[in-house]
């Protein structure tokens, strides 16, 4: 990996962490009364909740940044990590959290990750 690539990765990681720090905190889960109109609710460590839509000023940039446009790059990263020996522990950790959250969402359950 070149120094430019390393700098790019570190910059992206820093910006993602900074964005997450100013976004509505908590464990985001689907909820609401109508299955056809689910709501995203942030569950805080203190037990409080906040509808993510009510915090648009803090969440809009996160939603736009982590859009489906990232799926090809993330899937490519996971596939590349799977082909390496030993497996990248950060990639494996990301995959574990993602799969737990996707299963919980598909089953209509909540997740604590």
C-alpha cells in the first residue's frame, strides 16, 4: 500500500468517526406502529429514546454519507479481507455487527449492537 493510500484510509476513518460523534447517538432500531411506515428510533445508554427523524440536523449528513452507494466498496472490502490469511479482525468485527443488525432488522427484532 502506498503512503497516499494509507493517508486516504486514515482520513476516511477520522472523518467517519467525527461524523458519528455529531450524529444522533444510540442504537438505531426500526420501530413504529405501522409495518409499512417504520420509524428509526435511537435508543440511548440511559434508556431514553429519540426519533432519528426529529434530529434531522444531526442525522441527515450521516444518512447521506452511509448510503447504499457504499455497499459495493464495503462488500469488496469484506471479500478482500476474507481472502487474506489471517483474516483482518476489524473486518470480521464489522461483519459480525452488520450481520447481527441485519438479522434483527429482517426478523423485526431489536438489536443491542
